[in-house]
């Protein structure tokens, strides 16, 4: 028997999970579970930065207005205004934690503020073009040094422990932790906790081309749905306009902060085209830019377009965008004198597990924070650099709420059964997992990508249903592995994305269906809830 009890279980080690763990550990024991290492997350790969009102020429009203405008009518205005208002306080906490944001040249120590698409003012705090890595560096150091936080690296959450499913509920269905697979030993732990937090990130790996790391397979979203949580707005997958197009550049993002500083998109023939799609051109929101690139590529039969950086000086690139400079030059692209080949790629899921204003889900004792959650902030399209802000704000709110409720809690956790392998044998042919994984990602890219149609969505739904049946049988027949768990979760997430896309009978924000291309505010200015 391998059973462990905690006050808080945190699943995921991105900015949301790390922030929650640090704050909750002051009042209880925390188990932090992550599939690989603490350094593997979408946060660690973030280049752009954290948006917050920091400059004297900016205002909370302006930041809120930009967020609502980008969200295409589906943002919760109360949530937007609350998150924006809390932004400066959360940034101050990061600075106290040792995060080193970039400063303007000179000795003033003034923080440098970047400009990105959809923002009317410079408000993106960054650490050159490696903001996520800097955030993770500072917070991981605090987590590793905290006596009340136990870190379980190389551990995959399998499923949530819901008392009702085991006949252990004494009223409202509640979550009491999770079954967790130790990838090294193959053992499944039963980790019981008074409060559980899903901070497992996004699901970019459901698509063939993505800016996300391999860990982003939608695990938290799938577990929450199997546990009975409501999910919403999954049709709104944001495609980042500019990922590096090169056979040796897997998942390498080229930040849109470059466009904020003056870079322009053009065809290989050198024709600039964005102004034909939107008067804001390079500073239009991501959904518009990505769709424009996709349309231009299809119109001209292109495999990629170019990002023109030729107006930038070498010293500016080496100071402001050193990671991109090094990556491109390592691949033989001599920026800024040479243009960079780029394509859109799946980047950020604006929908997720439905939560309230503190990150609580409809399943008692379970929170969802960060990209896995649908808080109402992003609506139908996320404003650039608002994701890290959301993670910080909701980690803070959830920690405050969880600490208060846990301190008042006198309920004894149920005794859950240990994981039983039963007659399951060792894994069969790994080629089956690889083939199904590739098929899901390819059909999602082709049928549920930047541009959709009723026929494509119908075909996707039928094939994914068949794949889920195959995968479920495989799941029961063989001992679980990390790869099998990710495949199972990926298939469910793909199914949920298709369901949401088929339900919404209009085109809005990140969802564009050629069979219903118009906006329909009279019927569809509301979330798509499953």
C-alpha cells in the first residue's frame, strides 16, 4: 500500500502551480506533482511576458478595454476588471521573489515595458525574450527550499479521487486527491488531500503543429471532465501566428513582441499583406493575424511566410531578443539581415474547466487555475501576455480560499482503495500508441484547425469516437504508462474540442466555420458549456 496524505495536492508545475504551492505551504503540507521536472511547462517556454498596468501613461480601464476587445464579446467583464486591478500587486510579489525583469538602459532601474498585438499601451513586463524561464527559475528555487512542499517529479496524475464514484460521499460529491503513477517504478500512489488544484496547463499537443512542449497533452482537462466537471469554450484554440518554420526547430515560438517592436510579415516574394486584412496590421490581435497568414498561405500555395526583421540593429536583437537571435543563427538564419520563415501553430486553449472567481470548480474541493481553467478572462480570444497574469491572480485567489476553507475543515477524508492492476498485462505494441497519437493530431490539424467546416467537424467526430473506443480497450488491457495516459487524455480532449466547435453556429474570435462565417450576437454571445 502506497498512500500519502496532504493538505493540498497541486498537479502541474507551471506558474499557476508553483505560485499556489508557495502560498499554500505557509499553512499546510503540499504535494506538487509534475510529469517530468519542475522546469517542464508552458510557462518555462514563454517569451513575451506578463501584462500589467505599470507605466504612467497606462490605465486599468485601458487594459480592461483591450482584453474585452480581444475577447470578441465573451469575456466576463467583472473577472476582467478584477484581474487587471490585481495585476500590479502580483508583479510586486514577483519582484520580491527575486524575478529579474528587464530594465531600460541606464541606472534608473525602471522596468522595460514591451508592446504586443491588441495592446494600446506598453504594459508587457519581460525578461528579454525568456520571461517564462526567469519566472520558473525564481519560483522553483522557492519551492525546492520550502520544508512544507514535497515535489513528485516524474509522476503522472491518472484520475481524481471523487468520493461519489467510490460510494464514499456523505452529501455533495467531493474531490480528495488523485491516483498518481510513478513513471520510474510503475507504482500508482494514492495521494489524498483536503484540497486539490489542477494547474496542468494546456493541450497544444492535440494538434500536429504546436508551440507547446510535449507535456501539454490536456491531462487536467480530461481528468476534470471524467470527474464530472463542467468545461467550456474549447472551440477557442489560439494559434500563435509565428512559430519558426524549420525541420530542426520543433515547437520554437517566435514572440509577437517582435511585431510590437516593428517587425512585419510578408510573403517569400517580399509582399507585405496584413494591412489588407486589418487596419492594425502587425498589431492586430492574434486570431486575426493567424487567420490572415493561413488565408495568404492557402491563396498563394505557400508553406510559410516571412517575418521581416531587417529594420532591427544587431545590438537591439542581442539585448531584447537574444534567445531568438541565437536559435535562428544556430539554424543558419542570419537575423536580422535575413527574414525568418514562420507558420501559425496551436498555442493556447482559451477554454477549459469552468471555475468561479476564485478558481473553484463545480466539484467540491477541486480548483483549476492557469491554462486548464476557463475563468471568463479570455473570452473567444486571449490578449497577448494575459495568460501569465491570469495564472498569478488565480493562484493567489485560490490559495487564499483554500487556506481559509482548510483551516475551518473538520471533515475526515474517506479511505480510498489502493490502485488495482487486476489482469492487465505489460504494455503491448508501443506502435499502437504512436499511431493513434499521430492520427489524432493530424486529423485535428486538418479538420479542426484555424478554418473549419461542418463536414470536416463531422468527419473528425466520427473518427475520434472510434479512436477513443480503441484507446479505452487498450487502457483496460495493459498496465498504464505515461504515454498511454497522455494518449487517453488527448483523445478525450480532441473529442471535447470537436463537440464545442460543432455546437457553436457562428464564427467568433478563434473559431471560424466557413459554413456559418458571421457573428451572431443574438444567439451565441455566451459560453459553449459541456
